[in-house]
C-alpha cells in the first residue's frame, strides 16, 4: 500500500540567496490517541474502545516507569532512552543541575524508518507564504457597528500570524487612509496602545483625534530573519 505525503517549498530564512528553498511536510491531519483507537477498533472487535484506551494508558505508564528505572525501551517502532548533556570537569565530577541536564531521547527504529521510506510517495503542493491574516474586526464601543473606528475606544482584531515586535517601528498595526474617500489626513498612523497582542488576537485603542474618513487596517510583521510582510483587513472602516 502506497501513501501520498504532501510537501511545500518555502524560501530558506537562513540562506536567502536564490536557489535555497526548504521543504516542509504538510500533515493531512493531526491524530490523537482516540483517533488511532477508532481506526483500530474494527480489527479488534473483541476489545471495546475503553479497553484499548486503558491498554495504551497502561503502556505509556509502563514505558515511563521503566525509563525512570534506567532501562532503554524498544517498541519495534520507537526506541526510548536517556542521555546527559553538559561537560564534566573530571572523573570525580558529579551531576549538577546547573551545568547538566537530563534529556529524553525518542528515536524511530531502523526497520520503522525503512518501512516508511519504502511505502511513502511524496506529492508537491503549491507553497503559501505565511503572512498576517486579519479576518474579523469588532468595535468594542457600545452600539457602534463593526464598520466604524471609534477614536479613544478599544477594538478587537482576530486572525492568524498577528504576532509582532511592538518595539520595532516597522512592525505593528497601521491605520491607512483610503485615497479618494475623503479622510482629512494622508498620514499612515501606527497604533501604539494594546491591551492584548497575541498571534491570533489584538485588542487595541483607536488613536485619539483620528480625522473622519475611510481607512484600512494593515498589520506588518517580520517573518524569519528580516522578511517584513503585511496583511490587510478586507473591509474599509470609517471614522464618523
């Protein structure tokens, strides 16, 4: 049985010169334990899903127990082991949590790797360059509609890839006048005050004395090392 595994090509942020792209596997889904058990269930009709969940939880508990007892575990798919990182001064030196740390090693077996490589079939998908995506705007001032920017009051933006460095003047949320639609200013204004700023949501205060007119919201953020990208909210907003 063959499988199609999708990948996309993206510019390498470390080596920006032409000819350096990196491939990123795009998972079809991310499965949890219940998903795996649901797929296994029809082949093991004598076991209920609850039986199988209990079995796997006991398996996980036993792997953890034996690992903490100093054993290596080889499940046939994965090898679990422990290693110590950090330098020791001499053969009398002892473990010091300030200089050394314990590391859990999880490694696929050679047989598992050979099986995956022999059965997998790769298919290329068109790459999409990530950039800020502004999907929802909410005016948080009383009854004002979500098509209005209300100076001095807060508003909320939802979307994806909204994180940025507030200390970098190139980045942030910008209020951009729409040409030909009557704003009394042509100056792009950078929002300075946020009560919440995450990768999926911004709550910001609309600047004071924003002149009446039509505006677009534009988010600018650095991706990778120094790649400044922007995304705009799809709807024009108005100051009344």
